[in-house]
């Protein structure tokens, strides 16, 4: 599509400091205040806090601002655990108590669905939210992370996370939301990378906590020398890690160790360190259990799992259903899901690669129809397939979402096609961040 203009931010000529009071948080965790009835989004402020602010962006419908001075503190404000919290772009809610984070996300989800998904539907009120959000431990919950690397001439290697909306890297010695086993790897990993002859050719490092041990992936732009390879091998042996090298974006070569996997519902799911897996082990297990309960899968059901990945939902569904069809856009993930089904002795599954926006009805696997459908799309949602999903006319549709805005948008299609929103729940997959995972169950009227 041709692009004839580049949108630009409206410059802010008014640099005066303004006093505001925050009324609530938006769905990304920023405080919302109002100036002349216009909403102003202010990161770092909490409900009921007063502050002096300065506008950084001023548009017709809304504005953004930064805090100059906080005048009052919310009783829910706490001291962040991370020493570089004000610099790192990973977390943005460590200043809010965890219980208040959960409450705010539940409220934000309910308001978004009520405002955008139910306005023209058969229901006019916020659906009954699940009484308790699905939660896990609030610290050391991340079982995977990517670390950026920077090497300046004459300086020690910088290993850390990028600043928010910046290419600058914040050096990280310890991350409070990262799994303990991965934090323990950071000092020896830093020491290894600092001593490599080819350290100037390093790209990034990915760490994953598999159920059978830690995984390290090193992205490198040029081949390592023999001495470097010896040091890397010694590091892997000493730290007992499964080590992978990635000489190209789409190439992953295992150097040491077994194949990594994680377990859920007595199932073993193998994965590559480049594959997407849910970062929060505890919440993922609870999420799967809740999905199975809400869908109420029966032994005679034929179930469709869209955006199935490596089988995170497909395999637990297959333990309950007559047949499960998983569809995924990435061929490598289709292969991984098939291998995982075979690994677990599940013979009632079939996995296919396909562009769902081409039309579900055109695929042979759709001709028999489905009793129930589960979909777990990326942040962009599933706008291109919602009408087709409704046309399959399943009794239950379960939508797992990592973006409440696209969930609200996509829900409108199902409501307009005669489905009703029966259950809605928040999943606390990413404590201390504004990211909000949710689950919505629709049933045919």
C-alpha cells in the first residue's frame, strides 16, 4: 500500500506546568487525568495522586504528559524492587502494589469490553467477571528473556534490556522478575562473553528456563574462533546448560545438552529457544486448566485450535476430545506441534499450516465442522478470521487474548453473529507490567 504522508506528533508550545489529579489507570498502566475535559495520559502516576505535569504531546482528543513533581502519594504506591526501574523499559508498574495491579487490570478489561464490545450487542452491562483473576508469584516468574548486548572499544560488555522507546541498553546485574536459575547464570555468562575474542560480533543472548534445565542461545554475527568455541563449550559444561548458537536470524544450532521441554497436564512439550512459549509457568498451567473447564470439552467433540503454536492448548484438548485440529501460520511450529503430539502418544490430532485470512472454508480440515473453537492470536488479534469462525457455528468459542483492545474489537463480530459473552477473566501473566492477558467465552444463543 502506498504511503503518501508520515504522521507527526503535534508539537507542544505550552510548556507551563499544570496541576492534575489522576482518576484511574488506562489498560497499559498509565495514569489518566483530565485538562479541559480532555484525557491526559501520564506514566508513573496512580489514581488519586496529584502532580505537576508538563505536556509532551497534545492532540485533539487526548494528550500525553510527564511528571514534574508528585504532590501526593497513593496508599497503594510502593518502592520498586528493581534498582534500575526508572531506566529499564521492561516493567512499568513496580510502583503499584501487586494486589492493586490485579484490581486495576480487571477493571480495565471489564470497562473495555463493556464500552467497545457490548455497546451494540444484546447485552448492555459489563459481563460478570470471574471472581478471582488467575495469578501466580509476582517475582521471579519469567522463564525466558532476551538480553541485548553492546561492546564499546576499551569498555566492558554491556548486557541488559533496552530503555523504553530507545535503542540504549540498561546494564542488568539482576532482574527481580526473572527466574532465579536464570539470574544465577548472569555473572558467569557475562564473564564468558567479556573474554571472547569475537565479542564485538555478538548480537544478543536469550535465556530460557526449561523444565529439564536452563537454556542459553547466543546470537553471533560472525563465526567464533576455535579458542572462543572452547571457552563456550567449557561454560556450557560447567553451568550444565543446553547451549545453542544462532549464526543467522532463522538458524539455530544446538551445541550441548538435551532437547529443552516444559510439562503441563502430564504432557511434555519440546521447544526450540526461538519458539514462543508462555513466560509465566504457573499462570500458563492455570490458564490451560481454566480453558479446559470453560470449554467443557466432551469425548465426542471435534475442536479447532487456531494460532496453535507448538500445541500449548491443542495437546491438553486432545486428552479430552474426539479430535483436535490445530492451525498455525508458521510451518516450523506446525512441525513442532505434530512432533509433540507424537511424543505424548496422542493420535487424535492433526496440525496444518495456513493463512487463515484466505478463508477457513477453503481448507479440507474445516469441511467436517467443529463443536468448539479456541483461538489464541498475537497482539494484533484475529480481525480477519472472526466472521469465518462464527460461520463454523460452534457451540463454544474461547478467545485467549494478550491485548484487550483487539479482544474488544473482535468480540463485536461474534456478538453481531448471535453469540453471547458468557464469561470473562483476567490472567496475571505479566506482573509489574501493563500487559494484560485475558480469556473470554462466547456461546451460541
